[in-house]
């Protein structure tokens, strides 16, 4: 898929692949960025892979540098609206 196709991918709750400000992720993930010396990244990229699972990384140009797999959507947990 091209980046345009990836970014157009959407579901019931909006875009399934998008950027997220680094300051909005969980404390444990922010600590991991510090360990990796990446704590100055202004945003990360989240790609939905299944119901809960997300692939997290940062994008430079056309390349996604993968940081971690988040199988339970805990890096940026959200509550479903009723």
C-alpha cells in the first residue's frame, strides 16, 4: 500500500492509521522512548492491525521505523463510546 492508501484506511471510529502526539501516550511508552533516546519525537505513528493490536513507530519520509507492537491497545488506551 502507498502512504496515501494507508492514511485513507478508516473504520467505525475514524482513521485506523494516524499520528499521535508523543505526550499523549502512556507513561511506560514515554519512558521507553527516553531509553531509546527518542523522547524528543513530537509524534508517533499508530497503525491498527487487528481489533486491538497497534504497530507503533515514527515516520521519516516514506519509511516507518517500527518501535513496538501493542497487542492490547495499551500505549494509548481509549474507552469505547456507548
